[in-house]
C-alpha cells in the first residue's frame, strides 16, 4: 500500500450528492483505492458494499432504469463501490437515476479508460459527478527518507510506477511489465474498437517509443506501417484515451518562425515504454537517457499538477532554425519554460529568442532540483 494522493481528495468529496468516478488505465490501483475508501468509511460507522461489475450477475442487476430495482440492487448502505462499471449497459443513465433519486447514498464508480471511449457516463452525469484520474505511482507518492532519491528516480525511469511493478526485483518487474503489455495494454482498444490487426498497434507503439522527445510525423508512421494516415491518427487518439501515451502540441504565436502543427508523444509510464522496446538497461548504460529523462520529468509534473489541481496549458517550442524548449506551462497569463538535463553538469543554451519575445521564466530541471520542482 502506498499513500495515494487522490485518497484524501476523494474523501473530501463524499456525501455531496455527487457520483465519484474513479478512472484510469488498467492496473493502476483503482480497485485497491476504492476498497481502502470503503474500509475508512466502515471504520467511521458507515454501511458499505462493493460490486464487481465484471461479474455477470452484478452487471445485470444495475442494467435497469427502474429506481426501485436500483435501490434494491444497491441495498441498505451509505456508500457503494461499483467496480469496472463500464461493463453495465447504460451505466451512465443508471448512475444518474441513483444520484437523483437517492442522493443520500454515495456511489463510487470505477472504470478503465473504456469509460471515456464509449461515452457511457459523460452526458447523463453532467453536473452530477466528480471525476478523478488515477495514474501509476508518482515519485512523490513513493519517496521517503529511507529511500535514496537518485536510486528511486533511476528505478522509476526504467520500470515505471505501476503498483504491481514498483519495488519488485528487476526480473520480476520485467515479467510483470511484459505481461501488462501483452495482456492488458490494448484490451480496451481491441475489444471496443474491433481492431483486427493488433500487430499494427504494437508496431506503432514501438515506433513511438523510439521517437520519445522528437516531433512525430503521422504521414511517416503511416508509410512505415503500411496503413493510411487516418488510421494512425485514430490509433494515437485511442492510445491517449487509454492513458498509454499523451501528446504535447507546439507553442506558436509567430507562424513564420515557429513550428505550429506538430506534436511530441510521450508515454504515461516508462516501464511500459521500455518493455515495448525491450531495453531495461540502467540509465548510465542508455543512449536514450535524454529522452527518458525528458519523458520522466514531464509525466511526473503532470501527476503533480493533477494532485494539487494546478491547471496549465502544456506545450513544447521549436523554431524552423532549430531553437527549442522541451516543455512550457502557461498559467495566470504567464509562460514558464523548462529544459530537462539528466546531469546537473550538462551545458544548456539559453533560448534567448523565446525569452525576449515572451518574457518567460526559464529553468533547467536536473536530478538535483527535480524533487523541489515537483513540490512547488
């Protein structure tokens, strides 16, 4: 068990007449977290219950719009978890009826990314839900005074933060990651989108894994894989909705000098990325250490922003004459630019054009200052 940052945030939202929706990629710990919340409520004298909607009897009992049948299905409780709720037909409408008819009952619905892919809860629950995204473990969730920070960072850069992986011996971590990639990573996409050629999806991810930190050309990917550009765009969109990858778009307010249309693609978990290319070598043996560090810093910053409710636009920046900035956040009308260097001794070229044009802050994030940056 780890101290998940969402735990206290969810507790503060209970019993406000809203459905709690806990979603995220498979195997990030949604079931564990929801059961921990139930245990906390039970200790406080609340009546609790848990339903696994992957079991047919449970999915059938909630597939109704009859308020009395739904009340009978929930039982005489104060708080109920419906786990993997996307397996229930018309689950969004069922949750709406429960929230409207029995606001005194706290419903917590968990679901994998397919929740969003098929829009099962979106429209019916407008104004009636609080959404929480559970990501793999973050550096700030697992760090403590007994763990060497440099070793912890290096480990997470190689094996990532999936709860079933973190802290395991390297060989066990590799096996767990390989099984996740082969057995769980594409399950929602393949099932829900009826994709016939899963090998293309795997090859696409492998190509993206080798291009971390670089701008991605959909046309080149399509040509390499022998499929059309529209299919590439669809696959990338689905992979992002399944929390396998995420995109950064280019920042541009001067189209004559600045790249404006391209994207960079990063992985939500570096253990998954390293499993795809079967490279688990430690950082000092990597020729892709720059890309690894850049991906790690950005994803940890996004987790931190989600924890504290920090809303910011996210970009990278590059000009046609190859001036560039790894990562930009825009909030409160101000731009904050960051360059990522694994070594504190690495040389950095200051992006004078960007700083002069946009009056932005500029900071270099290396191993020694990363913890402070994530705690800001």
